[in-house]
């Protein structure tokens, strides 16, 4: 019974069917009919004009988004536990040509505008210190917390006042939208987000993420960077087909609701063991070594996140029987 990562979930049937339907001759790279539909499809979803590019990983989406806003001698402010810092092997620095990641703190891997302003004010403006040019936030965060629309807007206002771009790592953006019951627009451009890496692979996709620019002009140079970085796939119709299939009938939102509901059921059984509130599809539990071993002995797979802390992730396709069994096992510890 796997609660290791939503990356390992099944590809949802709508995506598989779309891949089969796309298996016919068309123009190569991003010149096919499906790829040409993406701007309009995502513009409709977000209620504003966007440029939408497919890429094959969230790492590439984040790196390319930041490269559109930051030069190599500048910096990106992010949380010290942000995925771009902890788990992308220096990819943001690679894509931006060496831009520095400036790390700050905050409970649950969330950033606070007042803290960011104080941090930025401590940076001298002479040539001896790197100047920030972008702010990066993750929604939902690495600890499964979500930024509400007003929180995004407060950070967006700070970024605009400072002349920074605002990037959102949305590997679990769908889970955040589902948790809050808001619109995708409320959590993105209406709050000042300039670029969003919109995650689909964790949520039922196969091999494609969406890079969304709410300032479409940022996409112009990014198309060249995408090619140079090796992410302009020769049969791009298969990438576009996945995204369009997830948008149709709001499959992306349906899947996120399913994952969130599974996590909420387990959280209800965990009580005081929760390290953070469960707001999306990740659960962080306080477990002793013996307790973790006891759960694994019953067939449950999960990560040891830190000493005494376990991370469990629910996927869109998590079997209800597994969820119920885990909830009972945790309650019985």
C-alpha cells in the first residue's frame, strides 16, 4: 500500500485515451494542431490571455520560468525548503545562467511578506551584493500547506513594489485550487503571479507539465531556451494531448479533489500526530522508529522525512481500501 509519492500514480484513463488519439501524423515539435490549441485552452481556464508551453518536467518548467525573469548576476528569493532549492540539483542556477537562490525561512515552507521585505532591505544595493529580481513561492508548499488568494496577492504586491517577477511552483497547484475552492485565476495572475509551473504529472498525467506565462511576452525568449535545453520534443502533439485531456471536463480538478479527500481522511485519524495541518494531499506525522516499523510491517510504504517525522502522500488514484486501512492503523498506534 503505497503512500510514497504521487509521482508514482497511474496515468489517468483520459490521458491514455488522448495519447492513442494523438497517434497520427501531424507537424513536428510545437507546430501540431494540439500544441497550437494550448494558449487558447489555458487562457480560457485562467480567464486572461496567457502563453502556455509544454515541457517534460517540473524542474524544466521552474527553471525556464525563472530564466525569463532573472539574469545570471541576479537572485531569486525563495524558502529554504523550496523544491527549487532542495530537490532540483542546481537546475534553476543552470537555466538562469548562474542566478543565486537567496534563502529565507517561515513555518510550513510558507513565505511572509513582512519577513521578505525585511530580508530584502538588508541587502545593500552596491555591486558587491547580488540583487534579487524574482520571488518564488510553492503552492501547495513542500509541507502541504496552501497559500490562499489574499496571501498570494500580498506577496504579489510586494514583488511589484520591488520590481521583481513572481514565480509560482505549482507542482501541486491543482491540489491547492481544490482545497480552497477558488478559481485558478484567484491563485495566480490576480495575485500578481507572472509565471506558473502547472503540475499535471503528479495528478494523473504521464510526462508533461505546463509552463504558463501571464505576461505572454515572457514566452518569446523562453521558446528558444526550451529548444536549447532539450525540451522541444519532436512529437510535441503527445505532450499537448496530455494537457488538453486533463483540462477537458476539469479532470485535473477532479483528480486533485480525490487525492485531497484521501489525505483528509487519514488526517482525521492522526490527531495530535500531525506536524502540519493537512490542506492538500500530503501528510506529515510524528512517528517513533517503532511506530514507523509497525506501519511498514502492515504493508504501508512511506518516506522518513526527518528524525521522528514521516511523510505520506495520497494520489488521485489511491485505493479507498488502502486509505481506510492506513487510517485505522494510525489510530491504533
